[in-house]
């Protein structure tokens, strides 16, 4: 392997395309998704909002993709995921013998399966756990273990809080309390991810770790930061500058400012905010960026796949479009 292309894409409720028969609109969307994946040409594809269960992802890879990409499954069949929006890794068929999925009980042994938290300004202890457990793809690249942590974190108050916010008064206050609680829960999930990464640094001096997926704080990102001193998911997951060796670099850091966005969202809390927001991320440990490992993230290759996505979706109606998220990608290469 000289280089591999890593892609992360929130396809958007892929489970809804498993009906039989599909409506005309869903048929168009299905066809467009297949074309977009083929045009992206990923070697490793992290799908967010993928179908529930192994039978769902098997149906897609077998019937849609002709086995060109293979789903990486848990050997024990355990994914610790609720709901219908699952995280899946697909890899090109030629890599299937080089990859595996980390058992969720191994993650839980290193980082914990559940944890205590406190709501903002309160002292009553509550317990939380991942709704969608992180899924970890392990790639053996000529003896080097690279771990890809797939994440999908989001606030459910994106869609359910607008009426309360606009009502003002006590209803708005209720929304703020609920949204803050959602953010606290998500931040504890990110803290759990950092605990796993910290555990790897206690096992390996220079681990090769990539974190990728959808990190959606919910509406009013800056509002909550400025008024309630509550900061975003990406800042928490990147790490502490005082422990720079463990700090994660961002694959899109050098990508053009005006193109560094993946989703169009008109924020009802901050209607003046630019609706083009970056919800999808690829981050990586220092060893993959400073060439101290035998593989490296290629500089300037991180990108939002605007062109491929826009060309495929240009002529489609809103309900037939592939996704409201644009894919992101980066190249990882061998130094040999």
C-alpha cells in the first residue's frame, strides 16, 4: 500500500432506503449515493447514520456496491449501539485481511462503559453512556497498528427546540436547560474518547490514531460558549495544549477557509450566523503528522468533497439528494 484514501460521510438515515419496493424518489437517492461512493473512491469509508444491524449493511454492500467494499464487523456481534443510525466502516475488498473491529468490551475496559456526570450547577449525580458506541477500525499496515475511531455525536435539540426558543420566556429557559444538559452529556462522551486515547499512550509511546465522524454540538454553538462558558466538542476532543504530544491535529486545518464546511444549517438561536458549518471532522495523533511513524497524513490532502457531492446532487430534488452532509477525506501514505 503506497497511500490510502480515508473518507468520513454522514449519509443520512440510510436505514430508510432498505424498504422493498423503494419509491421513485428513494430509487433516485439510492442510485446517487452509489455513484457518490464510487466517485469518492475511498479505501476506508466511515459511514455515519448507516443501517441498523449487520443484515442492513450486508444488504447495502452486497446489493448496492457489488462487494467492492466490505463491511468490517465485530467478531462477537456486539456494537453497543441504539437506534437506527449506526456507525460502519467499509474497506476495499483487497484490504479485508488487514482490518478488524475493536471489541466494544476492550474499549470499555480501557475507558469505561458508563460514567457519572452532573448537570450544570447541580450536585445530583447522574449516569450516562454512549448512545452510539464509538466503533474502532484497526488497520495493520506492514506491522504498524493504525486505529480509526468512528464517532457520531449530536444534540437531539437541533430539531426539537426551535418552537421553545422562539416562544421566549419560561419555554426558552426550558430549552436552554435541556440544551445545556445535552451538551454536558455529549462532552462526557468526548471525555470518554479522550480516556481511550490516553490509555493507548500508556500502552504505546507513539500510537497511530485517527478520529473521524460527525460532531454536532447542536444549535447556538457560540451562544452557549459566550453566555454559559460551555465549549464545543471539537475543542474537547482535540486535547490539552499542555499535553501537546497527545493533542490531535485536524486534517482540514490547511483547507481553504471558505470551503471548510460540510453542512448548511440555519441556526434558529443565532440566525445571523453563517449557515455553512463544519460538523464533520478527521483528526489524528502527532506521530501521523510529524513523520515519526512509518506512515503519515499527507499535508494539504484533507478536504471537503464539495465537487463530487455537488455534481451528483445538482439536478436532484431535496428529498432525492444523497445527504445534507458533504463527505470529507484525507490521504495517508507510507514513507517507504
